[in-house]
C-alpha cells in the first residue's frame, strides 16, 4: 500500500501537559517528559501527555485524521474524517454477561423472540405450545420458561432496553365556521396523532452497539486510491450537505466540536386491507444520517417508527372544499412540528449521548433529508401539484429550467406577491407554512431526497414509458392487430429462460408480422428505454464518483434525445412531468446526499410490512391501531434485547449448545468441545466412502435466493448438499447418461490444470499428457450450486452479501430440464470485456481423484457475435461455441454468479415452446445486463 501523505499542518505542537493549571505544549514526547520531571516531580497525572489534535489550514474548528479503508476488490478509498477536539470521552461501564433480565435465561429469551418476532404466533397457539412443552417436562419435575402467553407478554413488556413509550395529542379545526346551515363534521372532530418522542429514539440509535463499525461520528471525505483526486460518494456523511451543516455548527462556540446527528424522516400512506374498507394508516419513520446506507437498507433497527399521522376525511360534498384542503395541509405540517419538538433544544445546545463505540459525545441535532413520493413532496414543499419542489421551472415546461427554490426565496415572494400570483406563476401554496420553518438550519426544498422507487421505477418506467409504448401500438394498429402484437410481446417474455426472482408473465395469443415502420419506431423506443435503464442502474450504484455522475448525466441526455420519438409518433405532446423532470436534479442530489439508494422510499415501503401490515394482521381488526402500537413496542424491545445480549457476548452459541455446556460443567463428568464454526463449507457433505452415502439422509432443503447476513466476505460457490443417487458414480456412465462424449477428455484436462497450475492452459496440451481416469474414480452429482457474492446495490445483508442459486436439473419442478448459465472467470484475460466468459452449466458434480475431492462443473461456453454491444439495446450478443474447446470442466471456484440470456427473437415464437427449452431452441442471445444491478455493474 503506498504511503499516505499528510499536508503540513499549521500547529507545530503535538503534546500538552496534563498537570492542573499548566499550559505548556511540546513538539515531542521527550520534551514533555523532561518538563514533567523538573516542574511536576510528584504529580503522576503530569507524566501522561495529552495528544493535541492536528489542525488543518483553512478548516474552521475541525481536525483531520487520515484513514485508508477497503471499498471493493479493485477499489480502495481514502477517508478524511473530521474529529472534534478534546480528550477521549469515557467508555460506558460493562454490564454483567450473566444478566438476562427480565428473562430467566437464554432459552427464555429465544423462546419469546421465536414465537413473537419470527413465527408471529397468536396467543392461543403460544398457550397450546407451552402446554405441550409442559407435558413433556412433568416427569422431570420441570416447567417451560413461560406459564402462558400472558406471562411471556409481561416479560417482554418489562424489558427496559429499547423502551420508547407511545404518546398522543389531538388536533382540531379552529377557523371560521358556517354562520348558518350544516357545519361539516371535519370542523368539529378531534383528530388523534400518536407518536413517540424522537429524541429517545435518536439516543437509542446513536447508542446501538450493533452499529459499531457502520457509523460515522463525523463528516468524511472519500477518494479513490487509484485516482487520488477523484472523490467518492457513498454514505450520507461523505456528501456535501452534511459538510455545509458542519461548517454552520462550527461557527457557534457553543456547538463547536460537537458530533452532528442528521435526522432523516420519511412518511407515506399505506393501505392494509382493500377488502375491509380501505383501512389506511399514515406512519412516520425516522433514521439518522450517521448510520451507513447498507445498515439503513437492511433496517437493522436503523429505521424507527415514531408516529402515526392523522388522515382527515370528509364526505364527497366537502372533499374539494378549499377550507378542508387547507386544514388537511396545515394539520400535516403542524403534526410534524409538534412531534419533532423534543429534538429542537438539541439543535442549538449540544446533548451528551452514549455512542455505538461505548463512549459519550456531545451531539447536535439537525433536520436532514425527507423521504417521500411526489404527492407528498408537493405537500411538504407547499407547492401546487404539477410543479417541481426543487426548482422554479414553470409547470407547463418543466425542462425549460428554473432557479433553485429555497426557504428565503419563498419567504420574499410571499411578502411581495399575492396568493393568486404565487399559485399561478410560482406554484406556491402561500397560506401554509412548512414545518421546517420551525427549526434551525432547515430548508424543505433542500431536504427533499431523490426517490428511486417512485420517480424512476414506478414513475418514469412503469407509468410513462411502458404505457407510451402500449399506447403507440394501440394508436397505430387496428384493435385486433394491436392485441396480436401485444400478445406476441407477452409470448416472448413468457419464454425467457428462468432466473432467480424473475417474475413470469401471462402468455399472449396469436401473432402477425410487424411492418417495417412499426419495427423502426419500436427500435427507437427501445433506445429510449435503454438510455433510461442505464440512468436507473447508474443511479442505483452503491458508490458514486465524478465519473459515474458524468455517465449518469450522459445517459439522461441520451434519454431526452431518444424520447422525442414519442412526440413524433403522436403519443405525447410534451414531457412536462414532475417525476420525469426530477431526473435533472439527481446530479446535484448525489453530491448533496451521497448514493441515492440510502434514501429511497423503498426503505420506508418495506418498513410498512413490519411496522404496519403485519401488526395489523396480528390484531383483531377492531380499533386496531392501539394493538399495532403495542406490537411495535414489543418488537422493538425484543430487537433491542438481542442487540444488548449480543454486545455482551451472551449469544455466541445456540440455546441448546449453551444448555449442554452448562450441564456438563455442573456435572463435571466431561468437557464439552465445540464443533467447527459455520462457514462457507459448513453445509458440504463428506463424500468419502460410506460417510457420503449417509450424508444425503440429513441434507437440508435448498434455500431460496436471499440476502446473506453478516459482514462482507470474499465471494464463494458451494455445491448443494443433496446427492442424487439415481445417477452413475462413474464418469463413463455419466457420459452416456447426459450424452456428453467429451466429458472424460474435458475432465482429464481439468485434472492436469489442477495438478500443474503453472503450466500451459489445458486446451493447448496433448490429451496423452493428462492423467488417466478410471471407473473406480467416483463422481457425485448435485442439482444446484449457491453463489455468494458482494452486491450492495441489490437486496443484500448489512455487509452487502447476496446469495443466488444456479440450477442444473434434468427435471426442474417436473416441467423440463433446466441448465442455467453463469459468468465464468477467465484468468488469462487482460481487458474488462474478456475478464469472464458466459457459459451454460451442464453438470455439477464432485470428483475424487488421488484422495482429493474436486468440486466441478461441466460447461458449454458461448462466444461473442460482435466485438461491441448491440447498438439498440446496449447488450452483448453471444452464441454457443461449436468447437471442441467449447465443452470443458472447471472448478466451481471459477463460477462468479448466474447469468441471464434473452433470445434475439426472429419472427414468431414456436408454438408449445416453454422457458426451459429456450436456450436449446435459439442460437443467439443477449446477455441481460439489466437482470440486476450487480450484472449491470459487470457488463456496463
């Protein structure tokens, strides 16, 4: 690693005397030691010098510390972290590692967690389970950890960690009412708002020991090690907005040196049951910007439910009433202001909080980004629907450009202009005051965050582009012909080869050839779609740099150019659409807030499931909100208890393991020895001799693709534990079974490469030089392999790890043979294009040769049709290799992950073709770089 050069600093003294009343400072430790012996000979405190912080020139009130961290396998980052002055704060006292209060022991806690959090059992089922458990313990004169469900609930409620009680206030209309006639019910009704004090939730997050190592205590600067002057934007604390806020905080002597804690908010209405009468709830969530994006996306107690806002309703007669709409808007802002009041003192006066690393720090709060979809952004920014909440561009031509909206600019306009002009010419709802005006250093126009879910995926792609393509087909063809074309699109989608989590679509009917004009127009639309998808996948990146942001801008420029085809075809008149216009602000928002995937509304939408939808289902649906609050409180307490017990080292082993260990210690009749720790090879089956024959009996069913919890690790591939014994264990028998006569030769060349890794590639050597194999050399066939790899931009664990399965099954779900494709490492390649091959996996097996077990894959490689991606789709086109070298055996360590191929359809899809036959029925395929964000990163 090259050395890191630190710029010469403006202060030359590095140490100070600790003796009371002494102000001497020293350049070196020996100077301090001499001073302590001469002037403070009897003071032991003076013998220990105080390390002075290093002040950087031109940085007001902050100090620089340089740290080098690993970012990606081929990328490192340089982090410049600002650190406040002063002696290190004291650590918190370590609690007892034997105290399970209020639970009796580990079994008691894990029983409550399993039944309440993971299994979500009802009280009746818990009672039945505990009765059955008690019945098995009667003969031992023992009892289960809880008497009944009520006892378990009381124990959970007595948990002190994570406790933030719910409160309530109500709001009502206090404006003028009709002098005569009927008074609307919304004017007389009290509207309840339930909330938890956000300052208590913030303290819990800041002190959560599970965030240690995933928490920024100050603003950071990240740079690419390979390009030292290229800045990287990843987590929220690495971006510009928080840096500017730190500058403002540092200007005040009272807040100078404090740790800045940005408060991230998010809200969105959600419906729990359409069938029972549109039961709507309006949850309010909170997080903090110090927590890394990966933790926030994985939730990990980093997104807290802090309130349920009221949803004012009235009958149809008053639904569009001006007074009612104004009341609804103002109550929303007043509710937010009231809920957040407990944070306001800490925005100007530092509060001392316990932090994730066990130390205490002075913290200063500040309102940070607000996560919301467009309708709620308009409500938050107090603008008219159809206008942009970030700029003053006219709503009739949003892409014409405009100035930046700001709190000060809006205030001046409200003072100088009337309501009608503000509404019509500036899109400002002037009779509503944003809640952010009640807090220091807060500007709602600046705080609205980018929203990948509603602005890009649901907005521009689904509601705009997909609908426009379908509208073009319907407008330019007779109804019957339009249906036939759309049916063929459905048919093509339905025969796309299967892939993990790929949703299947209904099959269409009939087909007629498209005309040349149809094809040309649709190809131009494909280019628009391709440019937009490039923008989406670039925006979703986990780490941004100036290079990726420029690529994002270029993709947006191409999209704006290609989308004009919809105007030429008569589908659109213009593109003054707020959600689509929001794309022009992404460049500035990434610089301001870091990677957008850490502030996406998908975070709050997924939180709806655990905070609203599941608790509602667990209620009796009668006045369900109170029951939902209690459920959320218990879930938070159990989660906080797990974090607390884990931090004290009390959950390092399973409850059974701990019980056996304790029992053996008490009896003193044996010493318990732990088995090997779980790891990538923990599920591997011992295939040697008869042990392998019995291993299949206890094999666990294969798990579906999912996130991988835990910290980041190297990528790896493991074969399934289940051995399929209907296949021959002889390579020669397998050759006949799968009709692959080149298997023995390919395996011999593979063995040569394993025995002689430094010699020539296996394909260049004579087969006579390769080791011979015999019928006694056993092979064991499996039907899948699990690839675990680092994919932080896709659904993944807190460490960014994700797992997917590669299926190689001759009868997948009794529908047909499924032989997935994969990316295969090509260690001899030098450039990015040839860094890996695309291959179809024909067989997964383990092979025993000379007492060594090899995990193998028989593959059929594909080759590029052209030396550049397809012009219209931007995807590479490949075809199967027909030479003998196309078939080979590789070690499973050479498999990177699954690949997805889409046929280059030419004409009609054959009748009866199923998705499992597609790879055999077609000869050329697109390598789908849009299947997920990790594939896009590899192929872009």
